[in-house]
């Protein structure tokens, strides 16, 4: 490969970091069932250990996103245990995700609940999550809300908007230093008639109203079919309101499939818009790249390695778009030439250069193969099965 291209790929990979989700290592499923995996992580130490393996093999995942209720139910009081688990695994805690869902109290919503006591409870949970961020040195409070309604007329959409404004502002005002509030949108599920933050425009308005530390989080799975996600990305960048991503791929809805498995060109186009923006403005966009996938059928660690390797390759390809030619072609309305700039970069086989980059960083050429050779999966499968046997034996004795 041309030296210049290799250099661009090296530069891109040196910059690119992607955060893993703790929940991607635990048993999860669909509402039709959970297929349990013997190696699935149960404890926080196990989740961090699995994420640490991926970082050790790829060099690209130094942080792990946490969900408060699943990972640190004691909030800030759990911070020392979280720190210990993260340090032992060679990674750091990343974004903190409050659980504004699940609790029975949130049946009719959290920040949008018609009951002021439940709204106050949701705000308290958010503030407790922020206290945990302070204790852990986390930067982003990553907020997704299950709030919405299922039947026309059953909720005051305007009143709920107002309550969300109030609640998000209260959370925003508890942040300090360079901390940020990320507002995630989703047009469906678990509510199906309306969701309180249904699209990027609503998230943008809420983030603007919350204050200067708030930004929008784009989960690639949270869009209707055929939506032009890279246009949303370009607009948010232009408005200085893009805070981060939850990457995954999807076929129909929020399927959480492996990034790039269905439509790698879409992720490439998103990365291209970001690079194009950075090139145009001479700035580096302040974006938290995160994965939001929990694999039900694939091996969880393998699928996550596949994700990271794919993300690196697509990010590297986007770095190869010839932007000078693209800009000239756009200015001349040369549609085919402009389109070809993207297609040509996408078609380049970046794998040899990425292997070289890995070698130069003391990383294995092929992280997935290295993982398969490492014996890690066999060891955790054995250890975690033993732990489960002990747990069920002691449970059994109690009955
Ligand atoms: C909701 O569908 C979501 O995308 C949110 O980001 C949550 O934090 C995550 O999935 C895990 O439930
Ligand atoms: Mn998400």
C-alpha cells in the first residue's frame, strides 16, 4: 500500500477509541427468551475482565460504560469496588448510564411521569448517578429514557415535555468540570405510540434547554428504516451538539446486531461526515464513540472483538476519502466523481495496514484469532460454571 495511505491509517487508528458496554458481557435476550451462555459475565469483576481482554488485544477500548442499577447499585459508595475491578482489568470506568426504567415506579415514566413524587425520584437517581461519576472521574452521563405512552390521549405530550426540560436541567446543573449530559433518543420501544424523546430534533431541543454541557447521543439502532443517519450526524456537528454514539447495526428495529454486519457502508458514511467536518474546521470533534450491543446468540467476547475490528477498519477507510477531490467535485456538481471518492475509499483493503499498525503497537495481527488461541474463553467457561454450581448448591440447601 502507498506509504501515504498507510500513514493516514496509522493516524486514524492512533486517534480512534471505542467504549465497550458492561451489559454486552452479561446474559441478555429478547422478550421471547434468553439463551444463556456458560461464559457470560455475572459480576462486575467479570464484566471488566472480559472488556479488559478486548482492550489488551485491540488497544482501542480503554473504557467501559456502566449501567448504575446493574453495575453500581450503591451509587458512589460502590466506586472503590468499581475502581478496583477496572484497575485489575487494565481499563477505566467510562460513561455512567442511569436506569430511568425497570423500577415499578417508572411504569408511567420517569422524568415525564405525571406524579411529581416519581419525577423527583428519577431526578434523585440521576443526581446519585452524577455523584458516582464524580467519585469515578467519569465524564459522560449517558441518559436514555423509556418514557412515552402507548395510546392516543393517554398522556399530555406537552406537559411531559415541560417536565423533561425541568428534570434534565436539574441533572445538567449538578455536573462539574468537563462532564457532559448526553441525551439519547429512540422512536419506539418500550412505548409505541409516542416516546418523550422520539428523535434527534427533540433530543437537540432538550439538550439546548438543559444547558451548555448537554449534547445529543446517536444510537444507530434508534431510527426508522431508511433514515439518513449521516445527515443527522452532519447537522449535529454543524450545531456543535453531537456528543457521542451508541454503535450497533440493525435490520428492522433496535436489534443490536454487530456493528457493520448489515450495512458497513452506513457506518463508513457516518465516519466520513465526522472526518469531513474535522478537515473543514481544522478541529477535532469531541465525540464519545461507544458500542451498545448485547449479543444473545454469538459468543459475547468474540462478537465484541469483531465489532471493534470492524469499527477500526471503517474508521480507517473513512480517513482515506480524498477530500480535496471531493470538495472540487461537489463544487463542480460532478455527481459521479464525488460519489466515487467515497466508493473508492470504501473499497480499499485496509487490513494489511491495520495489521502493520497492530504489530507496531505490540498487538496481535488478528485479535479474534489471538483470543481464540488464548484459552481465556475455556478458562472463564470453567470458572463461571463452577461459580454457578456453588451458587445453585447453596440455593438448593436453603429449600
Ligand atoms: C435503550 O434501547 C439503549 O439503547 C440505551 O442506550 C440503554 O442504555 C441501552 O440500550 C441498554 O439497555
Ligand atoms: Mn443506546
